[in-house]
């Protein structure tokens, strides 16, 4: 058998295997959702800025890829179920796309809030149970930090939602409908940094949450959010959390002077509706 014939057979076998994997339903990150915002980044790509402090630039990720990673954290004193969610455009590796990464440190704690009659969402920030950050490797290729969600110390992170309003919003939510980043996304105020779940796996309103509650592959998560963003490099610097009105590092200064020097800030808002599915092997979570 010639080397050319062998090579052709190897190529054909690889093609058939690839087609078989596709037909068997490999996770593709299917879902619905929007991720838009308005923010600035100074020195975005060495030669230019993305917007400015006085005139933030509009942003639309064009989100069409949604994946999740349930994690059981086997810490000795208090094991917990965690959940990492990633929303991006296209299925490329995280270093080749813009992506929004949402991390839930304790899934059961979110479920307990979710089932309560007065549930109005969960705060999102560096010192909260839910954190989020936006990487911009396509929009700003030389910006190697991230814009991270932060809870302002002088404003309520989540809006005051009664059950009727919350349910009406969830029932009427169109996850495919484009969002305008310059228009207020009700019910959120401009200082809100909050995520409201409309579905959270098997959790149901008004029912008890088991001690082993977790989000698993195949579960549905739906929600909408509004996030305040700040350059992650300055959000937590030496233990100080900027713009929260608290002396976190105990040095006598509240909100260090460097907090005013952030190279990026703004807001992000959006929606999502998808089945938790694992990304491809190369698409690791950060």
C-alpha cells in the first residue's frame, strides 16, 4: 500500500469520526441571550481607546455560545456546590473571544434566595456569592485584564421587586430581543449590580431547598442582569475593594486614591436562557 493511499484512508477515517461526533450531539453551547453595555477602556489596543470617561462606547457581544460547569468543592469544613457560567460569541477558546464569566461560589445559597417569595435577585461583585467579569480579547486585544462587576457602597445592588413584578418580567422576557445599551433596562437602576434568575435548575418558588442542592448538566438556567464594571486590576488591589465605602485592608484609607485611576469602567446588561452544557475540551474555564 502506498503512503498516499494510507494517508487518504487516515484522512477519511478522521472525517468519519468527526461526522459521527457531530451527529451524536456534542455540546455546542446553544442558547439564547444578549450581552450589551456601555463602557470605556483607555489604551485598549495601544494605539486607541475604546470610548472615553465622558463618552463611553456602546458594546454588543453578539452572544451565541453558552456553557456551564458544575463544580463540587470538597473543602473539609464546608463542602459546597459551585457553578461557573460562560457566555460568549462563537465557540473559540477563551483567549480568542470576548466572554462574560459568571461564577457562583455557593449554588445552594442562591437557590434559597430564589425560592423565597420576596426574591429580587442576587448582588454581583468581587465580595459577593456571585461574581462576574468580562474579558475582551477581540474588542481590545492588548487589554489583558478584565472588567469586573462591582457593588457600589452607596447604592442598593438589586432593585426592590415584588413577586408580581418579578414574575411578570420573567414570563414576558424575550431572550432573543436585542437590548439597547443606552436605554435603562428595567427594573434596574444605573447603580445596580444584580442578577435575577427566572429559572434555576430544579429550584421551585415556595419549596424547601435540600442540603445537597446543585445545578447539574441538563438543568435550565434563565435570568437577566445589570452589572457595574471596573478594571479588575484596581477592583481588588492589596485587599482594598474600590468604590464600596469600606476600609477593606485596614490601612485607614477608604477607597484608595488609585481607584480613581481605573483604565476602564462602565456597565453591562443582558439576558440568558440555556441548558447547562460542558464546553469542548479546549474551551476551559478561566
